C-alpha cells in the first residue's frame, strides 16, 4: 500500500480520532499534517499490511499526546 492510498483510506477516521482529543480544528489540521509526515517517514518500516491501521493510529495518538504535553508546559 502506498502513502496516497493509505491516506485516502484513513484520513477521515484520523481526523475524527484527533477531534475527540483536540477541540480546535486548526490544531487538528496541523496534527493531521504531522501524522502524514510521520507516516511518510515510517511507512517502509511496516512489515505486515494488517498492522498498518493500528500503527497509523498509534502514531496519531503519540503525536496528540506530545502536542498536549507541549501545550500544557507552555501554560505553566
């Protein structure tokens, strides 16, 4: 599976996943772009096609956690 196919299949689900965690739509779009970049960088490391979805949502989850941590540290 190439990046374009992967992104076309999962972009909407990823957006919904991120919107549940981050209320600001602009932040969600930024996070989506970051997930896309990380996906592009790591796609060749995925060995089993069945693990792509799980891997992709793990990337989105870690990216969101990092975003929230950074935002909270700025508020201190």
